[in-house]
């Protein structure tokens, strides 16, 4: 009788341990269900002759970047997990740029920034060589959105 009881007790403990070890597996995979497009013109304040503040095309070698967090693509993000940033790169063609980024139903915050470049500032006198910079710009997108955002470089 004691031996039977011992067998049942051991069996009950094994079942209890195996059931308590089972935990609902949660996944935090990206819920990317679409794309969004961010496009616009890229100009620079390269000419200040006679008080004018006209915008000109930036050099065609300038690179622009779109940076967003993969956390924005997860339906139930965890506060304890680290999420990687996704960075897209384009080279300005003419005076326009265009990014296609991953998106879903909730807002994805995309930060746009660009490389600095050096060129001559036309100011009507000595036309100094200047460095031009682009202040970072944030844009929020969701799936299937076409967002237009014009960018302007300024002298440092």
C-alpha cells in the first residue's frame, strides 16, 4: 500500500512539474503589413546675393537617410527587449528624393537626415566656401501612405 501511494505521489509530481513548465509562447514578430513612401524635393540656401534667399539644387552626390525603429513595426512591443534601428539610404537625383519604408497600421516615426556637403555660397562678394547641413526631420507614416516632405539645407 505504501509502495502504491509512493508511485502515485511521484507520478503526480512529474505531471505537476511538466504542466508548470509549459508556458504560453508569445511572439513579438514584426507585423509589417505594408509600405509607406516618403518623397519630396531637396534644396539648399546656396545663393544670398542682394539679400535674396533663393533655393538651389544640392549636389547630386548628397546622400539622405531614413531611420526608424523596428519597435514601431511590432504589434505588442516589449519594454525589456532591445529593438534595432532600420536605416535606408538614397542619393539625391536632380532635386528629388524618395524612400519606401516598412509600415503597419500604427504610426511609424521616421527620422530623415543627410550628409553635410561643402560648396561655394554665392553672396555677391567673395563667394566663400561653406559647409551646408540638413537638420533632422521627423515624419510619421502608416501603411499605404504617400507623404511629401521637402528638405532644405542651410549653411553652418
